[in-house]
C-alpha cells in the first residue's frame, strides 16, 4: 500500500484581528482578537478533513486564511511543499487554480446579473483568457452535466433557481478549473435536509471521480460524519480534538466533542442514559476576553484548578488521535 501524498500542510497558523481600546490617561492600547490561535493539520490527496465547532470558533476564518482571503498573523501554509503565505499576489492568483471555495449561502455567492453559463465560465475567463469561446462552452456544458444541471438552464439567472440548484452552480464554478483542493464553507447549512443529502452525495461522487481533497466546514457533526475521512474539532480558535472520522465518533475523548455528538439525534440508536451529563451549559465566551488556561473550562463539566492556570497542549493519546484536555476520556462528576 502506498502512502497518500500530503497536498496541504498547515503549521501553527494564527489569525489575529487588531482592535483598539482606550487605556489609562486616554492612551490607545492595541489589543487583538485571536480568531485562530495556532492551528496545524495536514490534508492528503483524495482525503476529506471535516472541521466542526460552534459559530465563532474560527472555522471560516481558518479556511479563508489558508487561501489568503484574510491575512495570517503567523504560521505556514504549505501547498505541495510551497508556502502560500510567502507568495506575491500574482503567484498566489496562479495557485488559486488549484484551490477553490464553495460558500455557505448559495444564492448570495452568485452574481445576480450573470447567467448560469457566464457564472460557471468566469474562472476560465480569469485564468485562461486565451481559451477559445467554443472550448469554454464545451467545458461549461460538460461541467453542468456532471453536477446535474440541465442544458436548457444555461441562460437563466440565479434568482430562477432553488437553493440546491444554486449550490450546484457554485460547485460547478469551483470545479471548472479542475482544482486539487475544494474548501467547502458550510455549503449545506442553508439548505433543507433532503437537499443537504443530495449535495453531499454529489460532492462525494465528484471527489472520487476527480481525486479531490476537501476541507468541509460545518457546525453539524451529523453532516460531517458521512463525508469526512478525518474530523478536527475547534473551540475558540483552538483544536481540541483531531482523529479519524470513525474513531472520533466511536471514542470521543474531549468533553466538547462528546457534547457535540450527544446533541445530534440518532434515530437508529436510543439516547444514551448519561446524555444530560454530556451536554454543556452557557454561551461561547467572547474571543475579546477568552478564559485563562483551557479555553473550554468555563463550560466544562470536568474543570479543575489546573484548567484555570494551564492551557492543555494538543497531545496524541492514541495513534492518529489527538486531544487538548487535562482529563481526556474522564467521566463528568
């Protein structure tokens, strides 16, 4: 068996946003919101990394930092061994042929003044302006067929389509350049449950067909479960658990991961007897004033004194399974 090639390696990436506040005697003190606070992960060719966590945990900011839609404060983003954060704008634009994104709101991500055909062809015009129009039309028609869009839709506008159809347009636009990595930023959260399944199945089929790597961002673990090879759980800009998909669902070791899984209804299994003890109370702390020590301690049922003073490092507790917790696998008091 050959080892899969690592296409993306993110090393200790930090994204801090500057905010100003008035200090003593009217002086301005520079403060930062640590939206992403030192995250590392790898994605192999043909693999799907699911990234989950509540709104405000830094999932979308991390994704945008990877493709430089927002600037990273520190760290490295190695694409096929080359650091994207060190490239100039022209070189980065060329790399974007291999790195495409599907957005959360399918309708809002489409230009309302452009037809379906124009939307899908736009990346080709940007990156291959010398391509003959006849070849562009052939590529657009072929991609429409691959994502389940009918040929007679080509001259219609986004407002004439359903949410699921708009997301298929977004997928076609992302794939028209035949990229190697697709970043899916909550691509089904705005869709009905039945349509979600259709879009996820489409992505999985296209992934196999084109040997794509995926970053799939969601707040719903039930959605991530079916598409992901590995799952990374974020909390307040930090990784709290990272493991193979099957392993993290069968053996969650961080209390936050266990709470996320317990919150997902499973019609095939009875609710666990200790489900109430697994749930967490309270709201996500403000990133403007994160807790000392462990970022999860203000909501954790296992919190002890060490959690207040020391931030737990991300540690491998089993092969391929890492967790940032002082008391992994422990039971609630």
